[in-house]
C-alpha cells in the first residue's frame, strides 16, 4: 500500500514537472518568434527604402501587434521606430505578461 501511494505521488510530481517544462519551453519559443518577426520587419522596411506600401503591408499581415512610427527630425533622414508586442502566458501558473520588442529602422 505504501509503495503504491508513493508511486502515485511520484507519478503526479513527474507529470506536473513535465507540464511545467513544456509550458516554459513554449514561453521561450514564443519570445524567439516575436524577436524573429520583429527583426524581419525592420530589415524588410530598411531594404524596401522605407516604402509606404511595405510598411502598411507589414502592419496588416504581422502575426503580432506591430507599430511603425516615423521619428524623422530632418527631411533627408528617415528613421522609423518599430514596436512588436505579444501577450505571453503560462497557463499552469496563471502567469500573464506582455513582451515588447523595440528598435529603430534607419
């Protein structure tokens, strides 16, 4: 009887740890996806020579909330601030967070 209870508790603990590990891996992978999408957006804007069509297309088709704001102070210099936001959560812990990646396209 003692062995079966000990085995059941051990099995439940291992299951909880496995589910927690999978959720943490999902959290990390989502952050990597947001970073990749963000830098792809920045590079595409820079490579298109700041085309308004490309900027509108990236905002419309981005899988995460993306803001592209013009920060130009001079006429001959083009600077855009790119922000990508994603909601991250770990369901088993009830943890919710907003991840924001910001950078400048020049």
